[in-house]
C-alpha cells in the first residue's frame, strides 16, 4: 500500500509545475476559442458547453496526476549543517 500512497502524493518539481501551468493556460484558451466557433457554427449553447466540459475533463486528466514528465528536474537540497546542540 505505501507504493500506492507515494503515487497519489503528487510530488512534481518546480519545472514540472511551470509546465503544467503553461499546458493548462494555453489549452483552456484554445479550447474556449474552439468551443465558441463550434457553438456559433451550430447555433447551440448546449453543444458549446458539452464540448467545453469534455475538453476541461481531458485537460484535468493530463495535468492532475503526477506524471513522470513533470518530475524530470528534481530539486537537490544542500546537506544539513550540524548545529552546536547536535555536536554535544
């Protein structure tokens, strides 16, 4: 069970967070423009929001899980310094 917990913990690095933000930003803008034109073409708000809902769901499936492509630049921390209390 610990391996399943580690998978859902969601650790991604800072570069991965930036990538997720860019993917989400551009995908939502492009999806909104696409849905506007499709809705205008079919003259149906129902079609517009149906496609928008489906598109948002696909975007969420792409960006929510901690895929390995979002953790390609792990942070390496400096070693911990020993304090005076630990030396005694």
